[in-house]
């Protein structure tokens, strides 16, 4: 059994919106004040504070008569936010993330509710301390009783509930198809069959309206109601861009998974490439990292194999017919002839063909493939 989140939009009543606003506020307050306390302890006496101590600190905060408002909301999300903070610190100390930052009122707000803080009765969800069920737009059926709810409000003011449920992935029927894909910027990816999937460049499409909205926002007086309205306009454009990108990536990754048993791609060092200032915007916009993440979990659920080959493998410069490797191939050269065997190659299709061959070799031989360096194989079955 795996767990899977099912996310829905919902429309709170005035009373629910008010309760949520108070809960978001309390969670933010607890998170930030405990974070400040931990940071002080760390800087002043090099003391590392664990979850148990943070939790004791929460109890102390709640006993402070000036902070009585903390007892007016469910205690579960307050506790849960400290668990998340613990994970954030763990990621920081193990070198995976930056130092935890304070939560801001202006950004996405979220709370996590465990079983004692909500009810699921007759297909309806109820939050603790609220009588009415959540008015959820059930875009797909919920398969069972959720174990955890995450309620969030994004920066444009939309409310979502994400329900974590047990889920039995159903394997797709085995297909003989195997594919190699080369991720790119002009096209999101190119397959070894020669199919080019264009890059919709969502950010570029909305760049002008975004610039206008941002300019208008910058001219509004700080703290004014008009500034708040202008801020929402900017946030809505950002949300639109991100929704479009996500929708497109989900459709494409679903199609690749449905049609192919094995998908081979290059494991890109996206983080390093994003540091390249001339390309960073385009790379962030195309969403390679998210695309690979979607392929990985969908492959695992469907019983497909996703093979990521090492980015140092010379997929572009190598002739896919005879294996001859060129010493260099400038980015501007889109097609070339192999000096050894004379084959004519399209740059990207040749790369995708090489990626496929390398990936299949990895699958067949395991990890020690000569000349290809370290290889990561993820989610293969
Ligand atoms: Zn050749």
C-alpha cells in the first residue's frame, strides 16, 4: 500500500474562513516564535534543540495568559507545524536545504490536521470546531478515509484541501515499447522516434501582463487596500502560469508512461544549470525537475521503468550508428554528418537515440556499464 494525496478546491463559509484565518495565524505565530527561540539557542550556546524540547516550548507558550488565543484553535496544527519545522532542521543539518525561514502572512498558508482534528462522515469532511462540512468541489472521487488533511490558502486567496489516503496502485498492462527522450529548451523533449514536443513557454506568454501588473503594484502606497488588490492581480498571473505548466507536464508524463514500458532520459543537473544566468529563466520555466519527478512516481505506480543516465555520458556528440564521438559540437549545429561512417544526424534525435541505448544497457547489465560513469536507475521493477 502506498499513500497518495488527493487535492480539491473548496469554498469555506464565512465562519470557516474566519476560523481558518485564526488557525493560520496561530500556526505562523508558533512556528516563527519557536524558530526564533531555536535560532537564539543555537547562536548563543551552540545548543541544538530537538522536537521534544520544541513541543515543551509550545506548552509553555499556551500557558502564557497573553497568548490565550492559541487555545482557541485546534491544537493539532500547532503541533504538526513543529514536526514540519523539525524536518526542515533535519534537512538543513544534513545539507539538503537552507536554514529554515520564517513564515510570512503574505505567502501561501497551510495547516495539517491529523485524525483527531477532522471527521469524514458520509462522504463529507468536517474540521474540528466547525459544524458545517467543507464545501468541496469533488473533481474526482476520494477512494477511502483520509488519514491526514492539509488545508491551504494560496496567495490568490483560493482554498484547497489535500487528503492523504491509502492507495493500491494498479499496474498498467506490459507493453513492448521503449523510448529515449532528450530534454531541451526549444522543445520540452525530443524522442528517439523524432517526435518533438514543443515548449509552451508559459512565462513568456504572460510576460507583458505580468510586467504591467508588477509595475502597477510597485506604484501603490505601502499598506493600502489598493496595494493588496494589485498584489492579488500579480499573484493570480503567477498562479495561472504555474497551473498551465503543471497541467501540460501532467498530460505529457501521463502519455509517456501509458505508451512505454521503459523511458530513458538524462539525469540533468538542473540546479547547476539554473545558475547559468542567460538560460536560468527559460530552464525554470520549462520545468524539467518537476517533469522528471512526475515521471518517476507515475512509473513506480504503473510498473514502468524510468532510467536516468549520467549527464556526463556524451549523448549529443556520439554517433548513434557507429559510436564515434566528436570532440566538440557547438550548440548552433542542429544537424551533422558522422566523419567515420557518414551517417547524417539530427542533433536532438541522435541524442535521444544514444540515451535510449545507454538506458537499455543499464537496465540489462545493472549499474556497472563501462564508459558511462555512475548511473542512477530509479523506480525500475
Ligand atoms: Zn558514425
